[in-house]
C-alpha cells in the first residue's frame, strides 16, 4: 500500500514505491496523447457548457428553493498520475452533508461510498443525479484538460490514500464524465474492485472511436435513467 502527499509542484508523490513501480504507476495511457480524443473532448465540452448556460438559472433556482446553501458543491479530486484538481457539481445534498456522512451506511465494498437511500440527498438532488445534470459543470474541467469525456471516476483524497499498486493504474488515464463503470452497471456495482476491473478493461480495449461508443451508450442510459442512484 502506498501513501500520498502533496509536493511543492502540486503533484502527488507515492511514498515507498520503487523506481520500477513508479514507471508502472505513472505511465500515461495511449489515450492521454490522442489528438482525436482531445478534439472530441473540446467539442463535447463546448456543447456541454452551452447546455450549462441554458440550464444554469432554472437549476440554480430549484436548488435554492429546495435547500438552503450554495448552488455548487466543490471538492478536490485526483486525476491523471494522481495530480489533484478541483471539480464543481450542482449541489445535490444538504449543505452540511460532509458532517453527516458518518450517519450514513456505505452500501458498497471498498474505496467508494454509495447509499441508495442517502437521507442527505435533496429532492431536486435526486432528480439532478438521476439525469446526471449535477455533473454538467465538470465540462469546464474537460475543456481545460483536467478531465476527459470518457475515462475513470476521479477519486477523493480519502480514497487514494489507501490505494495499492493495482488501484493506482486506473489513474493512467484522465478521469472522465463517463466510462466503463457508468455504462456497465453504475449503481448496481457493489464492490470497488469491480470498478477497478472495468477501468483497467477500458485501458486495454481503448481505441479512439471506442470513446464515441461509450458516449452514445451513456446518452441512452441517461435518457432511460438506468443505474442511477
């Protein structure tokens, strides 16, 4: 097991790893340097930000009416090679959700946290989650290159601090708004190791048009509200 700490250059250091392990853990996947993938990300993020501009006011009003607190939820996540960055989502929980987390039972095994009946989720929050509208502010992260349309789920600090070598390999790609996990089970998957399996499967199966296929699958899943908490 490797522990993380932030260095002066704001990258993530894995302490206790050998040189060979470093090369394995921090070797970017071929998708990272794909010009087609980056073009797809730019075009997709611009479309997503246009949707955000159209929907921002009604979503913001609904959030404020439903629950007091900020419109956005901001959190530090870890991306390619463990580099930290900040994401924003439309707030789908009560404003003091983090303080109440200890009162919620985790319904999945391993280094992710999910509860289908989480009492902290607001009424409008459930709608935003089921339609994935809470995620659309992250199109900005895609546009600036911190994320991709397709990749792995970006983990939090309290997750990556417990990562082993296998887990770190999932961060050889940029985190994505969607990916194998979202189109192959999403909330039905109850074990973090299954998520890792799917992330590594994506790296093995990837080719430029594969991202397009996953995006199309994601679209139909969102329309059908399949697998969303």
